[in-house]
């Protein structure tokens, strides 16, 4: 990301001819609430989700909003975007949602000659981003604008976004706009857009009506953009020379590890000077292969793309030792989620990609780096996982049954035998790591987990 700054300048009659003039005016809105800017009372219309941007356009910049395929500031070639972030308990900042850019007209987009002729680029090449902190129990009028900055895509990001656009348009040109998925791309996605995801549009090369979608920058990408604007130090990078990114990002990542496929774990430990006694030695091997110090998931590119890297061990019988966990959920927040489509777990599975690095034990007893798999969950499986999510909520509302067994406590939340894909199990480190049930009882913190057999199938463990 490139941040552009400048001093205050005088702008007459609301005409903003340069990017510097736009930013200079925007700097003055930092610290103001949306209520202070709401000259037309838009915030009284609770169903108008896009009204915050309109409030700023009218109340601060003095012009009427437009939904045309041109910039909000046409002479300066700048698009205005107002976007929320949340502050976690650990004080870290994350984007609350993806940044929606513009509706995709499948019929027109299929005819675009290249990315730089695309509707996305013509609308969002340069964006004035005004982030504000979202707080659950605060009225929209009281949300306060936290910063103002111009965003232009770095060369590295632009290479990946071009690839994402080509993938999306490739689907449209193949008559498969109805099969688009947010998890298929890296930074730029085609997200559902319309009430209850029910709005349909014509697509070329197929009679099937496709869900209306919009170009959007993923929430994980926006998390990095906002944090960088607030001065957070950059994460470790995988791509040190963007000119080498000649294939898709996934291929680039797999090409980096491919020379080591088939090496024994012992040979890899020796090659990289690692101790086989370390509990996380396989994860250390993966980091060493990519030339980074920390986990692969924590690199800038994986953070922006929302990719979870997971090192998996499979024994000689093709069996995994452990289920795969997700962060613990908070019971109160789980019960407040209005629908599966708007749930945190559902959003994660719809938009995230997984990168499995698989070590496998051979019949000779040697453990080898066996294969890597990029994967995202198909729509049919998402529907099946939604049943676990709903059953969990129903069980909690009805009243979770708890009983002592040995030194522990059992419960009747969904088990791995109840669903082919996922289940719920404890996520706390000890009996003191607890959450509160609606009836006031405490329970060890719980989380959703992928079932071992399901992931064994995903990675082809028995091949």
C-alpha cells in the first residue's frame, strides 16, 4: 500500500481537482462523528447500510452521492470509501467487513480487454479511505472517523489483484458466474450483493441466472491496510520480488516448496539446522523452507488473503492424529448471530482458504514431506456445516447437559459422530478457561473443529 499525505489546501466551491485537495479536505473530518455530518437525517433510516458514506459526501464534501461507474471525485480520480474496524480484547485492530467496491455487470465485464479496462480499476484505482471504529452498543450517529488516507495498490498487491480479476472474469467467460466463490481468490473477491443473496443477474455464455456479486477487497486485506495506516509494522513477506510472480499466487507458493517434496523429516531438520525434539518442528521446517522466522499464516500475504496454513501429520495408515481446531467462540455472541450467512464461522468458511502442508509416515517408518494442498470449502459442504452451527445454538438455548466423567466434565454439544464435517469440543486450556451459559452455569470454552476423516479426504491421506 502507498500512503499519500499533504498539507492543508484551500478548495473553492467544493471542486476537488487533485488527490492532494481531496486528502487535505478529508483530514479535517478526522475525529468528527457521523451525527455531526448528517445534514439530511439519513441516519434515522436504520435499514440504509450505505448511508454513512452518503453522510460524508453530502455533509463534508458538499456533493450528492453517485452510483455510476465513475469516481466520486472525477477530476481527482478518487473514490470515497467509509469502512468499519473493530478493536479486539487484545487491542489488535481488524476490519469488520470486506470493502465492497462495485457491482459486477457480468455481460459487460466479460468483454473487458484487460484488468486496467475493468470496472473495478476504473472505480477503485485510488481510494480515499475513512476508517471508523465500530462498537456494538453505540448508535451510528456516534461512530467517530478515526483517520483519512489515500490508498493506491502497491506493485506486489496489484500483481495478485490482477490475477484475482482474471480468475473471476475467466469464470464469467466460461459461463460459470453462478459458480463463483469468494474463497477462490486471494485479495480481490466477487462477494454476494443484494438482499438475502437473492438478487440474480444474466450472465453471458449460459442461460443460468447468477447471484448478483460485487468486486470487494477481502476483510483480511482491509485489516492489513487499516493497520498499516495506523502505523503497525509490516509482517514478514513471502514475495520479495513481485516480478517473479508470473503465475497465480497459489502456484507461486507451491513452487517454492516443491523442491523439498519427498525429503525425509530428518533430512530437512539437518538441512535447516533444526532440532527434532521441538514440538513444532514440522512447522519450523515449513517456515525455514519459505525463509521466514515466524509461522506461514502470519506472513503479510497470508494475512491479507486470509489463508490458514496448517501442518498436518498422517501415519502410515493414512490417519491423522488430531482434529483441526478453529478459535473458541463466545456463547453470548454465537446466540446473537442473526443467521448462518451472517455468522462468524460461516463467514470464515465462505471466504477463507486453507493451505495444508502434509507430512506422511511411509511403510519404512520414515516421515517425509509428502504434499501441499490449497483448499476452500465447497458450497454443498457449507450447507452441511450450517447444521452443526444451528444444532449448537439449539442445544445451548435448550440447556446444555453437563455430567462428570472421570476427572472431566462431558456435555451434549454436537460430536464428530453427529456430522460428517465438523463438531464442537472444548477449546480451553484448563478448567479455569471457561465461558458462561445462558442459565448462569460455566462451561469450558468451546470451539468448532473439523473432523479428522473429513480432512483426511480433503488432503487425500490414503492415496
